[in-house]
C-alpha cells in the first residue's frame, strides 16, 4: 500500500467522521491488507468502518479477518447487518465461521437468515473435517444446456456479485445433475446465439464430497483447474473447490506431512507458532518423545545383552554413535524420497519390487563408501586404543566397517519399504516418522554390530 | 474419460484414416489426459494426430507432453508446422522447451519464428533458473486507461485465444508501465461506456523478475491471486505468473525443503523416482552420508576420550543410544516447527528471543518427562547389571536421567535457534538438515553425558 493508515490514524479519522477518506482507504488495496490493518481496532470500530462500504466489499474484507476477530464481531449484541453480511459471504468461509461460534450464538444468528441460506450453512457444516464437503463452497454459477450464450452472459452478469467464481460455469439438468461445464473465456469468444449444449465440455474432472480434501487439491494441481465440481453418487452438483482453497490445502497437508515425519502428532494448528501456547506445542511433541524414549530404553536392554562382548572389546563402544547415525541417515533419506513420490502420485505400492531393486543398488554403493571410510579410520588411525591380545587390529577394523556397511544396506532398503507397506495397509505413510524409523534401525543396528563381532571375533 | 482409446486402437484408427473418430477423441477430455494417451505413439504418429485439430488445441495438448517427447518431436526433420505450433504455445512452456533443445536445433527453429516471437524466446530463456523471470509467461492481455469497457471486451475477444489468462487484464501506459489491473468479472459487470481508468485497481501486488520464484508463489497464495504481474525496476510490465505455476512452484519447493531436511543434496529432479537412474540417486545421497559418517567418526574420538569413565562403569554404555535418540528427536522436532513457520512467513528472525523463551518452557516439560521415565527404568528395573562397589544405584540413575534431561533441554533450544540463525546469515535454513543437527547433538550429548558422570560420580 502506498499510504498505509495506521490504527491511531484510523481511530482519529473515525472520530472526526472523515468518512470520505476512510471509504477510499477501504475501497482501494487488497481486502486482505485492509483486514490486517483494521484487525487491531475493537469490534465496534470495525463494524462502523465496514458500514462505509457496500455489503459485497464488506463481506470480502470481513472474510479475511482472523477467525478470532470474526467470532468476536458476530458474537456481540445481535446487529441487524450481521444477517446481511453473512448472506454475502463466501459460503465456505461462512460455514467455517459457524463452526467456530458457540452453539447458542450460532443458533440465534441462524434464525435471522432466510431458510435457504440457513440450510446451506447447516449442510456445509455437517461434513467431517478433512473431507472435501467440509471445505467446498456452494456459491457457484450454473446454466442450462438450452440457454444461448447471450442469455448465459446476462444471467452471469446478474449472479456474479454473489458467486465465488464466474470463470467456470457449471451446466446442470432439472435434477441438478452435472452435465457439463463452460469457461467464461469460451463464453466470451462464442457467438451470441450459440447454445450452451454445443459449447460445453462434457468430459469433466469431478470429485465426491466424502473424498479426502487432499484428493481435490491434487486434481486441481494436476489438471491446472480454476475450480473442481463436487458431486454426490448420483452426480448431483453439491459444491465447488476453487484453486485458492487447493493451494491452502496443499500447504496444510505439507505442514502435516512434515510434522508427522518429524514425530510431531496432532493436526496442523490454525494459529501461528508464536500464538500457540507452549503447553499445546508440548502436547504435540511429548507423545513421540516419550514413546521413542521407551524404545531407546529397549535398545539399552539389547546392548546390555552384549555386555560381555563390550567388556572384552571396549573399542566397539566408540563406534556405536557412527553405526546409529549411518543407519538413521540412510534410512531417513530413502524413506523421504519414497514418501514424497507416493504423495505426488509418481510411485504406487505395486512398484515395490522395482523400488527394492533400485534401493539395493543405491545402498550397496553407499555402504561401500561408508565402510571404506570407516576401515581407513579404524585401521590407519587407531590412536591410543589398545586392542586386547587375542584380537588383531585388522580383524577389529573389518568387523566395524562390515557392520557399518550392513547397517547402511538394510536401513536404506527398510526405509524405502516401510512407507510403501504403510500405504498398502492403508496407513498414512507419513505416520511412520523418521525418528521412529531411526530408533528401530538403531535397535537392529546394535544387534547386527555385536552379532558380527561375536561371529567373526569369537567373543 | 468415458471411452479411453488405447495405443493399438489409435494406431489402427490412424491407419484406417478414421479421422472423424480421432478428431472427436482429441477435442473432448482434458488436454493432459489426451497427452498421456498419445505420448506412447511415435513422434510421427503424434504429429499426424495433432494435425487433425486446430493449432490452438494442438499446442495445448503438445504442452502437456513430457519434455522428452516434446524435444524429440521438434528435433526431427524440420516440419513446416513446428513454427506455427510454437507461435501458439504458452510462452513459458515454449521457453522451457527451448532450454531443453540442443543449441543447433534451437537456433534452426528460432530462424523460422517471426522476429517478435524470436526475441520473446531469447528473452525468456535468459533468466537464471529459480528466478521469477525463468518461469513467467509473456502472453497476457493488456488495455489502455482510456479504453471503454465496450472496446476492452472487443479487444479481449480478439486476443483471448493466444493469452494464457484473460481473467486478469493489465493496464499499461505508453511506455508499457503497469498502472493498474481489472478482472474480467468486473468488466462483465461494468456499464459498456465506462472508462477502464475508473474501473481499474491501482494498488497492485507485484513482483520483480529477479526475485526468487518462491516469492511469487507465496504472494499468489497469500492474496488468492489468479495471476501476479512481474515488472522491472521502472515498473514496466515484463510478464505474469499464473496460479497453476504457483502451485507447481510450491510443490517443488516443498520437495526440495524436505530433501534438504533429510540430507539429500542437489535440486529436485524433473523425472519421477523410478525414471531417475540409481547412480543419480546415489550421487544425491552420498555427500551427506559420508560427511555425516566423518562427523560420526569424530564422535568416536570423543567417546574414546572418556575410555576410562566407560571402563569404570560399563552401564553408561547401555544408555548411549537413548541419549542420542532423545537429543536427535527433540532437536529435529523444534527445528521442523521453526523451519516451517519461517517458510510460511509466520515467524521472522527478529522473533528469536520469543522463540527461545517458548522453546525453553516446552523443552523443560519434555526433559522432565523423559528424565522421569529414564530414572524409573534405571533405578527400578536394574536387571542383571552389576554396579561397581564405589557407586550406588541411585547415583548412577540420577546421572543417567539428569544427562537425558539436559540433552533434551539443550537439543530442543539448539534445534529451534539454528534455522533462525541460518536465515539471519542468509543461508537457506533447510540446508541445516535434521541428520546434521542430530549428529552434532549426538556429539555434544556424549560430552554432556560423560562430563555429568565424571563430575557427580568422581570418575
């Protein structure tokens, strides 16, 4: 913005009743920026400001306010214009607001809405979180097959202000079944007398209201759509998802995948890091920290089992951190690559054998590299370590580097297989977090290490 | 698609010259789906098929073919219609194709393009990879401030077929400087005689061609834009980025961040996991695996330093994996949360003190939980472990659980600070991978562990 008007200025302009200045401030700029500026005022002041612009712009700015502010603004004394504002809001944003209101306030406000809008809110708020139904919007434009282009454009001009998008227009029959769609671009280019039936596309990408929201977002991404129509089992049009919702979904899913991968549980918070209280952050992290801690304690039992081997050859202890790190790193790498390919639909569970073959080659190369490095370190730079008489340095070096190699080999393949198996078992593969994998790989690594030592050195 | 026509069918239809059937197949459905079907034919067959539809549809389908296929198709004998097709393609897709052609082929084809198109290609291919310039497109629609709505719509109808989007139209002055923009929605709603100057928005979100491509994508996401205008330092309009490009950029950046976080180096591959040769996968992973291995070997030196402590109290060895896991897990958690908040612009380096305060509270809670669990395990379930006479079980339990607590405390805070410091130092925070963090935290953890033991137990 060229001339940002700050909170004290806004207040004094309101006091001085400089409505002309305020109006042009509210009309210019992106609604999101305006919302950010006025959010710092109190609800009453915001109401007075929003009263200066038409209801369309008002609802647009209102929709960009933080959910807290929105809830506070409609939860106060019932204002006449609340109903008016709500009727103008995007249907998906409105449904979201109702989900955040207290039950009695929501009911009271619903009473002030016309029956059709009321049932729209009730309907849209009834879908489970995470499904397409829960985020779709019902304010799309529709046409009939029999309409001419001329008539269609007239209709769209009339409907436009209350529609989320008019760039894709859906064609439905008498029972509201989706039969086709036409873009505004195509309408603008067509001859006025042309029939919609001859213009529309009938091969349409669709999704169902019960599908996972990520599915809708992936379709929009894959086919470069502006909007995706959502239907029920009888192909009746229920709503649409627009590209901007798709971007938000993909961002949210990415955050969720990343957090799961790093052993943070619970869904994605709506608020930002600093706004979320420490105790909530703690709750999201403690489950896995303690669980993985318990698994770590299980590892301690395994190490304990090999007490005698350890006591006989203390040098083995020095390389335990290396062994753990090597397994954890390579396992996490392959798990990450496979997980991402599964998420992006570039890889499918049926490809498991191809993955194993490929990861075998990769891990063999990696394990040779790391085993050689380890051998060089142990054999050529033994430092002050004393090797008990019954063992030779070359044997000990071989045991350690062989263990590192084996650990890399199995960890890489294991890391790659796990997300695929999870997908096959219909478990979200991201739940198999990298720390869980690392901890498990550590545990097996200890067994590999001391078993190789016992076997080759006879301790 | 309702009636997928498979490769052999397509071939036999081509042989039988059933052009009517093929034409309707090519016209219906999404261009991406058509491209997927015909991609399996040979270049010559694809050319013959594409010849059946008008050049607009042809270029649309062509743009969805894999880059390999595109390159093969234009690299063969120079076909007359190549120039025609290239003139109709999205300017950004076209520039991308030229970047993949061999130099002499690109030059030969360029000669067949009109001068204006030629300089467009040369211009768009001149930007550095990763910048906005390298992915923007130049086929946008423009208007003058003085145009009336009537005239504007006539102009758009004429220009539409060759424009990437006509839903946002940019207003420029005589020197091509961006002065405003107007949406097609607004144009459709306006009175025919209204002047564009009175209709357009003048407060526009813009970006520069040299900016990082991620910046453009984030702006499109944040402001729910269909397209973002890209300008030079004099505010001259150079191109636009559309929402579908933004989605692709965000996906690619996410893959890159994830791979970096998991210690996989190099950029994101254009091809899918199975298409990338094992040796390339190996190269992307080996750098960090070996480097982290070397760091792991450094840790072995540190453990070696504490040889006497270890030999005096072998039980300490058993809990080393737990200590490593606890530090790695909590450090990775906090690093992930902070990294994601930085990426989404929800957190800024100036917030560092707030982050430290918050993470201190979180880590204190986590460390108490884990220390208690550890204490219970060591003290109440000592198993067959013998503690040498000079130590008591209670002391040893205290040392181990205190070390675990301290390790969690410092790792969590360290994990949170590192991405912030990296951002301050203008290093991509994702480069500070979780395995690097884990390895470093391990190293310090060993020092903490044995120092606490030495100090409290006097060994």
